């Protein structure tokens, strides 16, 4: 991720979140983002902590969640109902809310730049996964990230983070252990954003 692209991304996420509880639209205007290898990193541990916030899915407010950030980012939950609704086109996903097990909600962020008030991250290659029940069948739901369009910003003044994950591919794999197990593949673009304030 280049610094030029990072500036474009930072402005875009500010615009996308401008209508949420965490308003980011004024965080990145005219920010002078510098390369981390030439930056003073003495305060880069300020982002470490726990955060409370809410998910946004394709610009629609979704459920609440928590995050823990240190060397890794651990998310308490994903907006599974909204993701499955976007993927399958089905509005009734109530069954999933009581039958979801999050098996991989951990991301590995890498610092890619600093500005006067913010720290910028991208993510190492990985996928997110949760297990759910639909129509009486158990599925592993695997979300594949577009790393060029996924990133995180920590804002020091607000004590807040904004995590944007662009999903460009989803696999639903039935957990039946048989040769007739279903596998459904969706090339669907979904943008999920977690916005949270430090507890």
C-alpha cells in the first residue's frame, strides 16, 4: 500500500463514516502522512487497548461489537446476519444469531504510516471465518479480504479506531463430513467497517 493510496483511502473512510457515531470526515483532511521507517515511533503503543463500537455493512448500521488491539486485532464478533443477507439475498437470517460460533475473528495489522494525529495500518493476508446454521444445515462461512481496500486508522485525539474490511469472495461450506456436502461460492463485494472508542 503506497502512501498516496493511503491518503485516498483515509479520505474515503472519513466520508463513509461521516453519518455514524464516530465521525471521521475531518480526521484526514490535509493530513501529512509519513512513512513509519522515518517516523518517531515512541508513541505507537497508544493504540493498545479495548474498544467498544458498532459495525457498518455497506453503509448501513449493524450490530454492536468490541475489539482488542495490541500486536493483533481481535474482534468479538462479525455482523454475520448482515453479511449473510448481502451474500444470499435472504432477509430472514434470525436463525444465525443464536447459532454462530466465531472461529477466526483475528487480524494482523501492520503500521504503514503516521500523521500528527493518527496511525495507519494495513493487514497481512488472511481470511475471517465463522460457523452458522441455515435451513437446518451447519456451515463454515469463510470471508476473503481485498487487502488493497482493507485498512485501519487509530485517531489519537479521539482515542478511536476505524477498521474497514472489504470482502470480495465468500465460501459457505457445509460441515457434514460427507462427499455430498454443499459448497456455495459467492463473488460478492461487501464492505464492513467497525468504528469504536477506547474503553
